């Protein structure tokens, strides 16, 4: 709630946002203290399920990560929504200076004649929002960074769990010991021997073991639903415009 990196923030707005976010953090800690007996029992039960295998342990770790970071997600949603509203308001007020407005029915920007009092009020609102945006941007940047780290780690756990679930263990052991079952191609090498009267040609053939990626592709069934690929352009667009970042 001070001046991070020497930035001059709006004191009143910064104080209000800081108290609002601190209130939610204290509220979350109070909830955790109140639910400690229940969470201890749930933790012991989940430890029993963790004995079922590494995929259960990864799932439990992912759920605990989402639980203990729920308050940061809530604050991130507040900051992102506020930042998005301010950006959209600035864009709309900037169109007011240009004598234009957005037509939501036809999805286009039309010309519009504004009265002097409308221009005056629009100028005041634009100035106020413009000077409040840096304060919102600081909080939005901090909690967006937390959101990206937590989302990236959760996505890594989800893909790791899927990898362990669909890994063909028997085929992996065969591939590890260079079994003939994992060989898919033949390497042929030509040797020629020249004698006085004739020339002898010898073909040397060697079975080539497939790569682990090719072995994986041949052994895993096609009906498995993989994690969707990460769309970096959509993530970057969401960060710029204050839209929510969903799990990867």
C-alpha cells in the first residue's frame, strides 16, 4: 500500500484497494482457522487415497494448491475486472472526443453529435480514470503474476498426471531393454568386395529401434483425450485487456 518501485500512486484509491484486499486475506485466514479441524480430517482421508498411486498424489497436490491459493484468485478476479472496466471506459470516453460511439447492434463505430455538457462530463471522467489506472495496474500486475505462476504449475501437474496415466509401462520396459518388439525399421548397408575375376556384393541389415516418441504413439490408444494446446496469443490478449486467465 506504499509506493512500489517509486511509483506515485493515488493515495486515497490505493488505500481503499489495499484495505479491500487485506480484508479478503484476513477473511480467508479466519476461514482456514475455523475449518482447521475439518481440514485435518480431510487431509488424513486424502492421504489414504494418496496410497493408490502417484496420479492420485498429483491430483491431491493440485487440489490443495487450488485451495490454499483461492484467496489470491479472488483478488485477481477483482483486480482484473476493475482494470478491464477502466480500460473499456477510457476507450469509450476517447471515442467521445472524436465524436463517435460504438453501435453494439451492428458491431461498428458510428458518428455522433455530443452536447457541450456531455463533452465536459466526459472530459472529467476521462481525466479521473486516466489518473486512477496506474494504481489499478500495479495491483493487477502483481496478482496477474501470481495467477500465471499458479496456473502454469497447475497445468504442469495436470499434464504430468495425464502422462503417468497413459504411459505404456510394458512397452517402455521393452524399449528400455532394446527388445525386438520396439524395432520398426531396417538399416541396410552395402559392402562390395573386388576380386580378380568377379565382384561380390554383401548387404548388411540391422534392425533399428524406434524412438521413444514413436513407440509412445504406436502404443497409446487414440480415444484418450489429451490436454488442449496452450494458446499463447489468447493468454497475452487476456493479460493486456484485463480478461480472466483460465486454467491451462
